[in-house]
């Protein structure tokens, strides 16, 4: 059997005419079309000298052609390397020289700058624009659609995704064909996907969520997706009348809640709303349920692991929880120093093990060894708890832990109290250097529009609600919290901004 992800996705296709993708302009691409397009691009890649295990780097805007490039890369046995479209040339220099791809595909407008970087590692350059046009498309139009999928073993590399870098230098997570296939097949079953489903796909495809979860799950289920170039809340609400599933980040849900068109009637045709990549506030979860009658399903994944846990399709979906471990995945909470597993309900480091967990970090064997326990568990770097029913709750990154006066403060505990206060939209709690305490607990707060809450009112409301050592030393107000492209709050930037807050 060929374990190549492409073979697992498309071998045995019974109905090539079945709709796979619908584009915003009304285009309709069948499963057979997708196979043919992938075959044409595969032939171009091989003609350009891309060999088995070579990396193909892609910084391209979202398009069907960009998705086809991913499928074609995997099909020829090469390794797909998607790059965030927001990365600058300076950032791309690091990724390209680190991964040493044999081919880089980019937007035509960026070709000259990227070509200079690609030349450092001897990589060829092709172009692909947001409209699906470019040198790669031109070449594939003249190529043959037939291509024999290269045989790969399940443990062979299929992709390298660089971590988001919210706490340090990005590392390349090596994901195998089985990592991707096993996780997608599990999610098809767990989320009850069928060939009747229609996914609203408004996520970027340079990230695990949009590329591997949304796209692979849809294709494995023989479902279809409506391919939107970006988040458009009003457009998504309109499409709900003929769709069944939406996968989004918290920003999707908060922005749609601002629309008067979001009602139970508008969401009546939908069966599932999924959120991930960043924590969904419990208040947002409850407001969504009240407005639509649907409980958002939160799940927990990482670049290195794909999806680890998920609230159940049938059963209680707890606000603030990411649900139990998925079938085939083991999760535990341990003491971060000793590695000893902790009793249920205690806060510690979350570790996971399963077929979804990556092979290691690209060219960083020592870092890889440091992130795995001797029994195969991966140290996620996330702090959290597991309750008596197996539900996992994430309390923040281990590097976000605040140690003040010798006491540990878990930011999520304080943030939850602040977020519940009148006039507060959201908050982020960080540790800032403090001469007496080591770190001073510091709250960064975003007010609701028109609210007049002050530092004094926040501190007064917290008095008696949390232990004194957890109390913020200062409360600072901002218009919005800095986030990366997937909606995660970049606490490292906040720590840099307020690094001298307590300086004497």
C-alpha cells in the first residue's frame, strides 16, 4: 500500500465528478479536476528538478492553485513548506536558508526579492498570484494531467511547518504522511463529517488549521468546500444557508456577533461551528449559543501535533475547555520540572502522545530530544489541567507563567477574573521585571467601547477574589492586544513593551 498522503486522499475515488471546491466567483472544481490539476503541477515540479524529499517553499496568497501546489508537492514525494504571506524578506531569508528548498513559489510582485534569497541555496523560483496566475500556472497548462503518485512510507516527511514564533525563533516541525492522514481520518469520524457536508473555508492555507484540518478533513470525507480568500463575516453569514460546517478562529465568531443578521434562522442550516488556534472567551461561547442555538466546538492543536483534543460532537461542550483527548491520542499533565504525572485537576505541563505527533524539529536534534520524554510524550509547552471527565483546559504557555515573590501565577486565572468585569472586553496578564518580586503581575486590558473602567476599579473588583500575590501591580489599558495571524495574543511583545514599567 502507498502511504503517500495524496494516494490516501484520492486512490479509490469512486465519483470523479463529485464537487470538491466552489470558488467565490462561482467556479466549480470536481475531485477529478483536482486530481488532474495536481497531476499537471506535479509534472512541472519534476521537470523543474524537484526530487523526492526536496522542499518546496510557497509564500502565496490563498487560491485553488495554491492548494493544488500543496497536493502536487506531496504527490511527487517532496516536502511542502507553506510560509505566512505576512513574512517580510528579512524573515523569509531565515526560513529559506534554514530549509534549503529546491524550489520557491511566490507572488509575482515579490519575485525579485525572493529570487535573491533563493539564489543563496540554489533554489529555482516560480510565481503564483492571488488570481491563480503566474509562471507555475502557465507551465502546468501545457503539462500532462496524468502522474503516477510516488510511493512513500507513512513515516516519510510530507511537510515542514515553522512554528509561529510567539515565544522565540521559529522552528521547522517535520510532519509525516501518517501524521497528517491519521489525524484527518480521526477528525472525519469524531466530527461526523460525510460527503453531504459543505465547509465554509475562510482560513489561510499556510497554517495547520486551514491547510491540514479544514482541507484534508473535507477531502477525506468526500465533502465539498466553499473557498473564500479571507474572512468576510457578512459573506459567511449569507453562505450559511447552503453550508453545514464552519471552521474558524475566535475572531470569526466575535466579528459575526457584531452583525444583526446573525440569528437562529441564519444558522438554521448549519450543523457544526468549530473554533481553534487561539482560546475562545467563555463569554463569546455563551453569547454565540444564545444568539444562534449552536454551541461552538473548541479543540486544541499545535503546529507540531495537528489536533490533540476536541469537545465532543455529541455531549457537553464546556466553555473554556478544549475537550478530551481525541481517539488514539494520550494526554497528561505533569510537573514541569520532574515530569511526574499530576492528579486530575492540578495545574501542570500538558504532554501528548499519538500518531498525530510530529517527527521532530528540522535540523535540531538536540531541541527535538529535549522536547520529548523518554516514554514518547511530547512536551507541548502549554500549561493546563485535566478534570475528572478527561476535559482539558489550557491556562497559557509555560513561558507565560509569572513567578512573583517565589509564587507561581497562572495568567489565565487572573485573566478570567478580569474578563468577567463590567466594561472589560478582554485582558492579557504578563510578568514584568520587578526589583523586589522578580516579576510583577501586570494586566493589559482592552475596554469595551464607551466603558470607563479604570485601574482603580479593576483592582478594587479583584480584591478578595484572588490571592494577594496574584493581584496585578499595575493595570494598563490598550485599544487592542497584539496578535499573530492566527489570533494568538503575542505576550512576548507585551513583555517587551512594558519591560521597564517597574524600573526605578
